C-alpha cells in the first residue's frame, strides 16, 4: 500500500466516522432528550367497564377533595370522569390515589385500541405502588398488593380473573366494599426482545467492522474469520450490558455502559488483533482495531437512538 493509498483510506475513515457520529447524535437527541421512566399495566379478567389508577403511600391522612381540586388533578388523566370512590380513599397500609394526591407532573393514558392497557409516565411513575380498579357501577374497589418496580421502562399484568366478589370484602371504604388481590403482579422482563436486539447489534457491528477491514486492505478469509469470532465474543457481552443499562437506567445509562464497555473492548481487541491478524503488520492491526471500534461506537449511538424511539 502506497502513502497515497494510506492518506485516502484515512480520509475515507474520517468522513465515515463523522457521518456516523452526526447521525447517531442527531437520532439519539431527537428520540431521547431527557428520558422519563414509564410503567405499563395490562388488566385481565375484569369483564365490566372500569376505571384505573395507581395507589401510592402517604404518611398523612388525606381528605375528601372538592370538585375544583379534582378537576385540576385529573388534567393529565385519561378521562374527565374520575371515580368518586377513590376521592378520600386511603387503605389500611396508607396508600392513596396517585392521580388525586400526587403534586408532581404525571399522567395516565388508556390505549384506544385495547382499553385494558394503561400507560403511566411523563415525570416519574412511583417505584412502589398498588393498582386500583373501580368498576363504573361504583359498587366495589379492587386493589393489588404492593408492587415494587425495578426497571426504567416497566410492564405488569394485573389478572383478577380468579377473584370472587361477594359479601366478604377485605375492608370497606364508607359503604363501598374493597377487595384485595393477594397475588401481586410480577414485573415482566423483555427477554425475547432483548435477545433479538443483541443479535441485531452484533450483526450490525460485524458488518461495520468488516467494511473497515476491507478499507484497511485485508483480503484473506482467515482475517475476516478472526474479526467475526472476536466480535461475537466481545460485542455480544457488551450489547447484553447495554440492553440491561437501557432497561434499568434509561438510554443515559445505556450510553454510560456503552462508553465504558467500548473502552474495555477497544483495549481487548487491540491486543487480540495485534496477536491474531497475520495478514498485515502488527501496527496496521492495531490501527484497524482502533478505527473499527471508533466507528462501531458511533454506530452504537445510532442503535441507541433507534432503541429509544421504539421502546422509550
């Protein structure tokens, strides 16, 4: 390779890296500026019309709110008809309506296509809460046990199909019977979706680093096999932690994991490629590892932006 070829290759890599970083940052900022935690709840087993709310702990006794205050509190609630049964309600554990007695910005929306699915978000859904269902008939209140949220984007299913409603409620709110579902909804972890995403990210990285390897004038099958095997090991592990960072600490957490992980992978891959890539000099192998990882990092930002747009 002549000096002119080296200069051309460096220019191509520089332009490619700049384009990827600009696109990655643009997509990421647009899709994920100031990420907010969310909680999604699906209700199963209730065959009559009902309203939904969360209950949060209050150290103080709550009072019945007047209509003006109620209307102000439900401005970000999915309906203008908030269930009267939760106004002034406080259960034996001290839990009260999230909508009526939370001052920080929050909202609850109901899926128009599937009215049994609810989305809680905007500022900061509670990490510890209960689910409350109030049939529109107003003849009962259904409450879950305490739920502890661990994921940044959490999802729960509240199944009440096994509950029986008769003359023996757990307690009363005035003259309204309250039934408690003793089976606390479990948090659902997106295992399948996460594995698919890891596979996509790893394949994307292999393709990108394969293009960079081509620009560095590597031609033998052995070189490309080494690149693929190394990336299958390093990038699979890195992407698993990036996905975990996204689900538990938001896209900002995923960026932190990506930064630290890419630094570790960079050092590891420089060592491996210098030792294993025999087609060219050790110096070129080291430069290849550096360039490939810088470009794959920019590509990782693009993927995070796409992930945030889809799941955030």
